[in-house]
């Protein structure tokens, strides 16, 4: 099997190749130095949030436009147990605007977890929707094992484009010594393996919020360390992302309604010549005026 850990990042991130997942090459520590922020290899595959052509359906739950300011999206490193109980590090997006948790299909294949059949529709920005046919039950945890939870991941071919779109320099930012970043490589453009839904997002929040870089960056403490958001006006990537994923109950109801309308059998009344003559005889002899 090809050693993808030793391959060049540009090779691993080619859009036209689905790459196997790489294990991290060093452990996550509390030391937030420059070396630590760039010493991880995470699963990478095609990098595009349930966007573009998905099973022949045009589906987009993200919007982008040229802009001078960017908002950092909150990413973190979690661990997911594979089929033999090993903990695999994944880079995930914590999304307070999603009703479902998503897992990239190539990541699901690498974890080798049993896929379960499902049939649901999810909708994104603008009301576009896509059907999801499989899901897995995954056990997620943090590095210390103090947080563990079973997550119902819906499996999709693609999760999102690279986050951030472009890497940016953070050497001017001084992080508090007691801060452990949930994603030490938050400023490095990289792929996303999974998306955590709103219920999990609020479940992992803990006390502790910090403001850095003159208030431009906000650090929020979580079970996985501090996630980061804020304005990146001084190091803009030039593209904005807006994500929204909801369960499309209306579409399901409409589908069921259409099904029953198609299956509905309208009774037709067959009248024989004999019955017609009986009716005529009845009205002629016993109808109104008789």
C-alpha cells in the first residue's frame, strides 16, 4: 500500500484523486508552538459541504462570494473508533447550523464501520435537497478520553471545500499558555472529514472564552480544546462560506402524498343495458308526477 504520510501535501490534496486516510504522525499536545500546528496528517479525499453533483442531483448547502473579510469556521480534531477499536484522528467542522452529522464516504470506508441503510432527504441553502442512503454509528472521543459519545453519522460523498480556503499566517498572535487548541492547524488549508450537528456542538461547549488579536479572534473552550472563530480581515482568503443543513420533512411528506395519489384507484361505475332499462322504467312509472 502506498505510504501517503510520506507523500507531498499537494499530491494528497489533488481534487481528482480520492486519497486514503493518513494517521497523524505525532500526538496532539498542549504545546501550541508552530511545529505542533503543522505536524499532523489527516484523512483527505475529494474536497468539495454536500455540494455539486451528488448522485445526479444538484445539491448545494454552501454559498461563496468574493469578499475582503472572512469568518473563521470552527474546526477541531476528534477521535473516532474504527472497526477494530483503534482511535483514528479526524478533522471535523463543528456546525451549529446543521440538524444532521455527516461523514465523508471515503472516511467511512477507511474506518471500515458497518453501514446501515437509511432513506432520508436533507436540504441546504436555497432549499436544494439530496437523498442520503446510508449511515454509520460512530464513537467519538477527545484525546484524553474524558468525553465520549455515539454519533449517528449520515454518509455523503463530499463534505466541504478546503477549510480555510487559503492558509494564513498567525505568527503575530500570542496564545495564552494555558490554551489548548481544538485544531492546532486551524489556519492551514486542509480537508474536512466530518461535520458535527448542532446538538453535538452545544454538548461539547465548556466554560471559558478568550478574545485575541484586538478582539478579532474568539476562542471558545470545548471538550476537544478551544475552537476558534472571528474575523480574518487582515489575512482574507477571498471566499466566503455559508452552511445550512436540515432534515427535509416537507419533501418526504410531498413524496408520500405523490405516492398515494399515484396509487389511488378511482372506482368507476359500470352500468349494463339491463340496469339502464330498469332505471328508465322506474322513473317513467314511479318518478315525480306519478
